[in-house]
C-alpha cells in the first residue's frame, strides 16, 4: 500500500470540510414556500375601529367591501380618452363615442343633440382626461349648454344655458381673479 503525503491528505481534508460547510449552509437557507390562501368573499373580517367590513386581498392588503365612488355614481367615473380622428367629425360623434361604454346614452327626446351635428369637433378635444364623465361631457358641448342627466333611465340631454346664468367652473379672464394685481 502506498501512503499519501501529509500535504495531499491535508488538502483532501480541507476540500471535504469545505464541501461539508457548503452543504450545511445550503441546508440552513432552504425554506419551504409559504402558501397564502386567496381571499374569499364569504370570509370577511371586521375591523374593530369603525366596523367596516374588509377582506384580505393578497398578502398585505385589506380591501373594504363597499363600491368605489365612481361605481355608485356613474357620472363620477374617470374618463381618459383619445378620440379616433377617422370616426369623429362632429361634437355629436364625440358625445356618442364618449358615452359608448359609460352606461349612459343620449336621450331620444333631446332636441339639443341635433344642434351638435353641425358643430365641428375641435382638435384640442382629441384627447380628454383624466376627467369625470360629467366634466368630459360639459367640455365637449361647451359653456353655453347645461347637462341634464336622468339617472333612472341613464340618459343625458343638454339645454341651452341662459345668458344670465354663468357656466359652472368658468373663470373670467380678469387679473383680479387670478391673483395678479
């Protein structure tokens, strides 16, 4: 039998010890994956602070079980829209396109809807938003018209605004209102 030199023996022991340490370190860091059960609507939790029902959504998020504001009042839904230039030629076209997926439609009894057929669609309105549906409709028709909505039938119509009645949200151009004295 042949005897190994002490330096070769020492090197082998060092290699074996290093491999053993690596094996131990790998074994210590391995963890089993944590499975988080998805939230089920049938198992809401009650927050003690104000009594609002919430459900765990994901790992760290609690979601209140109430509808969003724009889901309750459809006129408050946020519109961020680019009108296709090939399809939109008049303000009436833009109104119909805006209302397409909003849940509302133009009232068939609305005489003012035909007044917008002859109005050219301004290029500055090619992109609107983010605005509420109510504000987007008002921007499209201009300050000379007042929006009338029927929430029961989900229809909208417009009435000509009196000259004495100021448009909601308009700002006069004088310097005192802008704070420029």
